[in-house]
C-alpha cells in the first residue's frame, strides 16, 4: 500500500497494533489480513469475519454493546 507522509510517497508493509483492547483480538505474533483506508478525519480498519466475531464478543463483555441487527448472522 502506498501512502503519502510529509509530502513523500512511501510503501507500507505492515501495521503495529498498539491498542490494549485491539491486542485482545490480534495477539502479538499473529497475522491476519485487514483493509486499511484513509478517511477525511482518520483511518478505518476493515477486519475479516473471525476478527469481527472476536471484536463483537469483546465489545459485549467490556461495554455491553450488541452488534447491529443487520450484521447479525454474518459472523
């Protein structure tokens, strides 16, 4: 993936996850495929179904959050 940083084009080969919460889903040393994109006010990370299921369980456990109705059944 090519990104622009400080006016220069650079190739990104990997992404380090430094979030304690996300590190419960993506363990150190594990690999997966994700989609990282740029938005107007930041970035987005698109996870695969296995990681989405882990994220949903984690959100339910830590925050009491439930998946949106239209997403139920995808994982």
